[in-house]
């Protein structure tokens, strides 16, 4: 009978019915309190329910009854990590490793706990053992590089004590380690490894080719390290000169995060939003990723709850609070704030501007939006912000509280209610349209099917620009936002290497895709597979730049809206930068040529790129 309840718990857990699974496992334990597997399974489902303390209790009982099962120790360590109990987590992982020393993640997780405890030498040795087992663990070189940068010990001694000293047999392993540290933006840590290799080189016959490779890599890393030092010194100097400027702290945080100084980066970013919380911080994904990494979302949430309470008429703090809640998985609460600001700010202000007086909104039977009528799906740096800004001024278009929601690309897991909460409620008896503009949709391979399944009648607009100009503009835009710290030459070479390994790989919310995003033909075919040509308006950016009024008229006709002329069509998101080396332009032109030719043939029109 006890096995029946245990098996029932397994079935309920597999089907996602976690609360019922807890009840089944609890009943199984009542009937057989000495069956360790029921405690382990109960701990698993409690982890999924984020009941960390109860999961710890279950796993402790599991290992008490069966101290030879390594996986219970691993999950116990994970539960302690969630509770930020680093000593206990490290102890659990050590027990796991004593039973099973072949699982790379055990060493990686132990290294993480040791890093939190600032036990740098053991963390270094632990990460190295993880890399020996699996050199492709996500983030492992970044983690090792951070620990290497913190220790003040003699690294030779650290390796010797851990039986990881450099020998003729593993010399190439350490050379590859140094190269990977450099590749993953840890040049200073790479230099430490290279110097260590050179120190140990006289002890045996070296390979001249490998020595030359080492010296070349070391020289590159020294140059990168000097650049990092200059960038960080400059940012710190700016903060000293402008201690009340939120952007000086934001830029410092960005530089620190590029160099993987996460704790200090989080402090700088938090200082930025404290100085001026009434800015669209929700847009700066790099800031939020650091807050998530450093477990600062609670503090950010508390700050914005105070701001919203003190300034209920504000706009951006609601969106920023919504972002903090969303990133914590508090979707229902985030939706409430999005709906509030959409109602109070977006809709009310638009109608006020058009009628000259504030309408009595509470007396209206406002209807929530069921679907967007149109979506500008891309592409990035092709004029989407300007087109959206012009359309937003049409008297029959009501816009959402964000131009870009990236729902169908990066945030589909947040649910359709989260998405629709950003749109304004509609007044009855009026022929209003609404729509958004998320350029990330165009090159997301899952977006067309996702969008079609939910809104098959939506009208889609895409702007395409000479991909050479688009790539260069994207690079300088991300550099200006402090999201990109590499040189143009390097981003191109890095992406070529990435695409050679995986031609279809598109990076998500981070710098990249300078080349991949400009291979338009692949993405156009993907969208045409779901949406007929009469629902997909393809515009050439160069035509839009040359005659914005004409393009806007074409779009309004596509949306079945009357013509509406603006007094001026100002570029809403301009970019300026120094001319790019002609050799880079020539290389990019050659790279994109076959894709452009295929696109011209597919569309049956000349693009002259």
C-alpha cells in the first residue's frame, strides 16, 4: 500500500500536480517511515514548490536512511543554496562528491558555494576539477576566472595541494584553459594561467608552436586587461565627478558587469535607480540580469513599492516595479501594476491630449484588449522606433505602455495575460486600433508560430535595411548603451566562429547577431510560412528614411486607417558614429551578398544593397 502512494506521488509529480504529489508522498511516509526514496521524492517536489526549508528536512531524512545515495546530497545542497546557507550547501556537495566524483555539476556547485564563502583557493581547485570532467559547463570559465582574480595565494602551491600541478602531460589542458578564460572575457585570469605555464615550461621539453601560441595569447590578454583597467578607471572617475548623476553609476555598473565584478556592479546599478527611479529602467536588461544574479530583486521591489506609494501619478516606476515582480515570477502582481498604469497613464493621457480635458474614465465601460491589431516585427536598427512613434500620433491608434514587449520571442513563458496587460483598455463605440513594435520577433524562429496560434489575423509590418548598415548601427547602438564592450572587429570574428559551429543559433537578450540578424531571407520565409503576403507588409528602410510621410501613408492604408499627416517626421532613435573602415564594410558586403540576392529573388524586387 505504501508503494502505491509513492507511485501515485511519482505520477502526480510528472503531471505537474505538485501539491497532490506532496500529499501522496506524505501518506507513503506515514505507512513506511523507513523508505528513503519517498523522502527524496518529497524533497524533489518541495523544491519545485520553492518550499526550501521543508525540502531540506526531507532530504536530510533521505540521507539519514540511505547515506550512500549521492543524488540526495546533491539536491540537499541545491536546497541550501536557495536558502543562501553556503556552509551547509558546501558540506552537502562534499558528501555527494565523496560518493560520486564523476559528476561535473557537483564540483561546479561546490565551487559556487565556496565562492560565496570567499574560500578562493578551494573554489579554484574545485572549478578546475569540474573542467577536467566537462570543459563545456555553462559559465564555468567565468566562475573560475573570478576566483582566480580574488585569491592572493601562490597558484602553484594551490595546484600542488590539490594535486592539480602542471605537468608535461597536462600542459596543453592548462593552455586550453588559459585560452578559454580569454575567450570568455577573463583576460587577467588568462594571464595568470599563461604566466604559470611559462614558469613551469623550463622543467620539460616544450613545443615551440605551443609556446608561440601562448605568447601571442598572452600579449592579446595584456592588451585587453589594460583596456579594462582604463575603462574601469574612467567610470570611477566619472562617478567621483558626478556623484548625483544616475547615468554615471549606471555606466560604472555596466563596466563592472562586463568585467564580471557582479557584486559591485549590482551596488552601482542600485545606486543609479535610487538616484532617479523615475526612468525606464525596465528596458536595461543588463541591469536586471545583474540584480537576478546577485539576488537583489527583493530590494528593487521594495524600493519601487515605496516610490509608487509616494508618487501614485508616476509612470515609469509602475513599469519598473512590474519588471521586478515579473523577474521574480510574481506575474499576477505584475499584471495588476501594468493594468493600473495602462489605465491611468497611457489611455487617460492620450484621450486628454485629444479632447483638451480629462475624461471621467470611471463612468466608461472600458473593455480590455483581446488582441493587437498590428505588430511591427522588425528588424532591429531599421527604423521601427520612428515608424512606431509616427503611428502612435494617429488619432485612431492607442499604444501600449511599452513599445517593445518581446513576448513572442524572449518572454512567451510569462503568459498571454501578462502580454495583454500592457495594452490600453478600449472605450466603447470607437474604432481604435492598437499594436506594438518588438524587433526581436523578426529573427526569433519560434515567434511566427506562436503569434499565429494566438492572433492569426494580426497585420505585421517589417522594415529591412541594408544589412551592412544595420549591423554597424546595431554595434554602435549597443556600445552606446554600454551593452557591448568588444571592438567591431572582435564581434565579427566572434560571431563567425559561433555561426561556423551552429549556423542557426540566434542569441537572445544579449549583444550579438550582428551578422545572423541580417540574413533576412531565412526569417522572411519563416514568417511567410504562417502569414499570407496580404498580412505582412515588407518595407525598405532606405525608402522610409528618404520619405517618411509616404511610407507612413502606405502603412495606414495597410491598416485601413485614414491618412494623417504630421507636421514633422523626426528620427526617433538616431545613431551617430565615426565612419567605419572600408575594409570592414567590404567584408560585410561580401558576406551578405548571397543572402541579399536570395531575398531579391524571393520577393521579386530589387533592393540595391
